[in-house]
C-alpha cells in the first residue's frame, strides 16, 4: 500500500512541476569552421582578414559598425556629424563602456588608437587613412573630433573596419596573443593550429542580448574536410566555405546555404619591381592570356563576376573595364614579341592556401603556358605569403600571385610606394588626390570611372572576378549574415531556433 501511494505522489509531483523545469534549455554554444587561422589577434597591426573574422565586433569594437547591407550604424560612437566639406567629423561616444580589463573607454582611448595606427612604426593595413588625419581632438571624455586632410565621405564606414578597432592603451602591446577590447566576447583559449574559443563576457554592457555563451572556431583548410565536418555535425556553420563542396548541401534539408555578395577583388597581382614585368606590354600580354570566364568556372564553380580593374560592380562610379584587356592569346604572343621577350618566359606564381588561389593558380598556369609564359607554382602558407609577398617594405619576393582583396574602398593602396604590387604612377596618384578632394557624389563618381580605366589600361594586375561567398549552416542556427560587406562574423546576432 505504501509503495502504491509513493508512486501516485511522485506522479502528482511531476504533473505539478512547472514546465520550465522540465523543458530542455536552448543550445547556447556554436562551433564555426574557418579556412585560415589568424596569425595573431590584433586587427590593428596586420592585414590578414582572418584576424577580423575572429575578433571584429566580438572581442574588439569600433566607433561605427558596418551592417550586413553595407550601411553604417553607431557602435562605440552614439552619433556623429560631419562638416559640409566632409573634412571634419565629430563623434559623440557611448558612456559607461569598459574594456575587458576594467579600464574605462573614453576619447583618450580613441585618440591613442588612431595615433598608434598612424605612427611610423605602424603595420595597420589602413595606415594611410590614419596618417591622413590632420588632428584628433578630445574636447571632453565623450567627444572626439577628427579633421582629415581631404574630403572623406566614407569615413564612418572606414572606421567600422577591423583596422579601426579601439584598443586599451595599457594592454595594446600584448593584444596579438592576449586581446583586450570592449566587445561581448573574451578569448577563452587558443590551441594553435586547431581552434580558438571565445567566451561571453558577463560584464558586457548589453550582455542579455548575446545569446551564445561560447563560440569555438575550428580551422579547416581542406575542402573535403570542411564538408565532412558539417555533415558529421562537428561544425555548425562554415562561412566562406570552399565553393567546390557547396552543391552537395543545397538539397540537404539539414542545412541552409547562403550565397552572399561582396566588394572583394580576386586578382593575379603582378610585381612591377621585377623585369620584364615593369613593361606594360608584358603585363597586357599576361592579361590577354587569361580567360576570366573559364577561370571563374574552374576555380570557384561560377561564384564570381568578371572585373577589369581594382573596383567592383555596385560601388559608386563603377564602370565595366573588362573590354580593355579581353582574352586574346594571339594578341598576348604579339605583345611579348613587341616587348622583346624571348619565350618561354619563366615566372614564379606564389599561391596562398585558399582554394580559389590554389585551384585558380593551376588554371592560370595552364593558360599562360599557351602563350609561352611558364608559371612555376609555389604553394606557400599564409604567414609566408604575408611576410614574403605582401609585407610593406618586405622582400616582395614574387613575380605573380593570386589573392582576393576583401576590403572595399581601397584604391588608396595603389598610391602607396611600399605596396606589394609596386605600381608607382604619379598620374594615378594625382587623380586619386582629385577624387578625395571632390565632395560631391556625381563629380567623384566620374573621377572614379577615370581611375578604373587608368588601372585597366596600365594592366596593373590581372583583374579576375568579384567573388560570391557561400556559407553553409545548420538550418536551426539563425542570425548568420548572408551578405559579406567585409570579412567578419558578428556572433552577437547568432542564436539557435
């Protein structure tokens, strides 16, 4: 009798138990895949886009935030105003914000960050932008006034990029391995060569809005391994996954496939410092030997739009310059002869790890061989590519290389004398100064068209395509961006359904 009553009492207790006690809590962690491991965790001192993929808007924050649609909204700055000539911007800062180490965020931290970016020893990818600041004033703790040497209508957007991350002065020197920011996440751990873990920061100013308490980022460079990790549920999301594996996920009901646009430019960069590549006829021959459509189909399974200069469709003043250097193998041979080049001409082709570069390199080498140019492929790791090919004032030890430049509005790079391509054209530099000195949109758009035509005519690089970036995610995971205005993964918007 006693046993029977106990069972009845237990059943009654279950019925009476409130539903939240019995309900399973929502998943609050995620595992994301990334192709490349960042070389460090300070986005203000290196150009690798992988740094921003981990840290931007997660560990570090910027004055402004670049949204999925490419618009700009307040972040560490609550608001801003611009002078009519677009040379002076006044930013009102968010109050009560702290860094992960407990130090207060204020105008002094902004001034320190921007002046550090502009210093002669700076390796910030946007160094030229910060060197164009005539002055950074701090009338009070909550106000920053930036005066630029020229009109810059895009300044709020540019300050939302990774290079504009606001760092805490006392910890800035160690941010590469011990990052300190104001963002919703802190570094939990870094297993070099394997993964990075981010943990939600409990003291974040809006912690209740952050749904994921833990994010694990796994580094998987091999396309087949990327697909396998998703299929086995070892990874929940893979932004910018290798294009060759996308098709198998489109009909799988367990996944959502997002195809996003970009402002990126995938190019065959040509080193103008090397002979005979300093001869425009040789560079035009390289361009005439490359079939953009065949390369887009073969290297990225069609996920790209052909481009003819260092500028992309959808940007202000875009003009189609693909017709300036069309695919024409016979013309390529004639140009080499005119330049006095004896074939076969041997050139190095250094390829970083991304599949678009490795696959695209094989296709480019085959196309160049048909006109008498032998491209010797050298596969290098990302750190090697950055130090040997890209680094300012570095050895620039390459003839040709393939890379995707993911930052928008970066024509200024081609005016920098230490930029890895080595394009030094005073006419282009003068034109760029005219562009940034023209505040009205119509006038600037016309000049931007002139700049694109000049870059195409000078065959500065073999401009290939504007990529589309595919992302594959577990269908229950929401808030992942489809569009890619810049490389970032804003985990503050991610949540499980």
